[in-house]
C-alpha cells in the first residue's frame, strides 16, 4: 500500500501521516517497509528451503536480482552467503542486534530435546486486545504493559476466561534492539472495548509447534533456542509469517518474572517443497 493510500485510511494528509509515522516508529515509512521485507526474507533464508526467487516474490520484490541488490545494500552480504552463514556483515546492524544468547543455558542437544518436547497444536481464530511495546528488550517496559493488561482485564471481568500471552513481532537475530517490538495480549470470547493505549486485532487460526517451559528467563531462552535453531531446522516445517506466542499458563503470577510457566508457540507451515 502506498503512502497516499495509508494516509487516507488514517485520515491524515500525506505530510502529516509521514511525520507522525516517523515520530511513532522511529524511521520513515519507506525504511520501515523495506526493513520488514528484508527481515522476513532473512528469516526464510535461514529456516526454509525456498529458492531465492520464491523468497523475493513472497517478500514483495519484483525479481531475485532486485531482492539481492536490496539485501546486499542493507546487510553487506548476499542472500546466498547469508543462507550459508547466517551472518550479517554490516557492522552498524550487528552492533544494534541483541539475540539474548547470553541467557541460553549450556545444555547438549540431547538434553534440550528431552527438556523441551515439541508437539503440534492448532489454535482457532481469536480476537485480541493488545499493547505494543517498542524497544522491548527493556524488560521494565514489557512488565509495565503486562501489569496494565492484567488490571484492565480484571476490571472488565474477562481475565479468568481469557488467554494471556505475549507475541514476538520481530526476529532478534536481524532486528536492531531499539526497534524490536513485543505485544502484550489477551484473547477472549467475551466482547470488550479497549482502554486507551490498547488496540484490537484478529489473530487467524494457525498451526504451531509448542513446548512447555517451567523456570526462569534462562530456561525460556534455552527453549526458544532449541525450537528455532534445532527442532525447526530438522523438522518438515518452516516458519509461518506470523508472530510467535508466549502463553502464560499461570496468569495470576504473570508479572512475577522470577519464575515462568509458559507454553511457547512457534507458527509453522509445511516446507515449500512438501506443499507442492
């Protein structure tokens, strides 16, 4: 969608929409769109077996040549080389990335497989209230959003029946830390009106690879590391272009981050070669 169309939907002039978007997002609309397209492409390069042409077209580029030029100009490496190494060459972006690998526990592949058994689940379509947090590696910002969501849901008497979860909108392996977004969510079958600072979305029905985690943030980071870097690569699936979920199984203690009871849900689809 072009700037003119987006501004019309938002009921602003093109000038004011562009200025407001930059103030909120911290980058221009063009930079934002290009970055998300290339981050999606990077994810598919790492975790799918799609051809460069298929990835280029899926990510909105007119050809593999156009895609390759854009990818190299941003990451200082070619798509094919990135697929082999997973390494971004541009120093500025590398310095701005924080993957959370410091939290991953020193466990063997066999230990991770035993600790985090993965199963497939299908979740139905849901209507969701959410609070978007930017610069979300600043944990206090995310925790404050959870406290706000819990208080709101309890005041509307929908907390007990709702599903409380967080959504990882971006990929920490390629998204600069200060632009990383996380959404604090509550899904419920009951009708609701959002409070100020909240929004609504429809999360479509989707298949997920899921595993349960009980422990501190290091256990959570290790489970994600196993699912994405080991289980997914060895499976017959690739990532669906949708957010991963962290579902709080113990909602009453969701703001006590010394211990987590979570179900981690990674959106997946059959590998492209198996869908044909």
